[in-house]
């Protein structure tokens, strides 16, 4: 392993430890032989590396949900990794992902580790990325929805927030209202209040500490929320 493995060595905090550390350790191989002393020195504060490794593991979990790994899914992940690591390191990261796909993923333990160490705004962003993966082939299967919902519960995501993010990708009846977490019967003032609340909750600055790439990805969620608000305003003739 080259740059990516070295990045792992120097860039992990709490994700270095089991169970995530145990799952990725075999994929990185001999490089982790050097992590003994370094691991003891790691601060347990969340780093961008912790978030990205958490993404890799849970992406693998969702990819395995329907029993088939699609090229469109791998392409989605490859694009995300290229943006996060650069061209060369993305190829190494993709090889690590493929190794993870060949191993059983201890979902309960992985989600508990993430829940205990990753702040709520970052967990919401992680969920958004999982739905982006599921929609990579243009269709989200029932198995993928079930898996993401199960992960959401284990990550401690509130049900209204889960429904809001799901509605950004699965456009059901009244999807725009679900994104803003309000009923269709809500007044215009309630709609405006809900929008302001959601704008604070999903603002990209909430995950800015994870790096510019994660902040850029968070903008997609923020734009979808604004799209929902504009749709409601147009339907109601709101100013």
C-alpha cells in the first residue's frame, strides 16, 4: 500500500480502534504493523479520516444489501473517493473497499462505534451519502431502503430526520413537506419556521471540520432542502 495506507496511519482517531480498525486492518496489511505505538498515541477526537473510513465500511454494507455489487455503485464510490483522496489514493481506497466487501460486516458493533464517536450532524451527512449510493443505478431497492433504515436506527438518527433525508431521494407524495419535517396542513408561517430550523440543522458548516470535500458533499443535501422549500412556496404562492 502507498499513499492511502500512509494516510490511514496518520489520519485516524477513534476509527483506529475495534471494531472498525479490526475490519479494515486486514485490507491494509503490513502497514498496520506500524500502528501499534502510533495507535496508542492517537487522540480520540474525530478526524476527517474517521468519517471517511466510516463511510467506506457502511457503503460496503449497503452495497451488499441486495446481494449484487453493481458497476454504477462502484463508479459512485470511485468518484467520491477521487474527490476525497485524489486519483492515485482513490484506487487504493477502492481496493480496500473491495476487500471489505468480501468480509462479514459486524453492523451492530460498527454502528455503535460510529454513534458513540461521531457527532449528529456528521451522522446525518453519512446517511445522505448512503442514499446517494443506493440511487446510483437510478433505482433504490427495498433491500437497500431496509438496510439504510436499519443503519439509521443503530446510528441513533431521529425518525423525522431519517424521513427527511429519505424524501430527498425517494420522491413520494408530499415529499417536499417531509424534507422540511412538516405536515401539508402546516401554515405558511410554520413552513417558514421549519425551513429556518432545517437550514441551521443541515448547513454545510456543521461538518466543516471534516474537510472541504465533506463540506462540499453536504451542500447537495442543503440544496435539496432549498429545492423542497421553493417547491412548497411555488405551490402556495408564498413570498
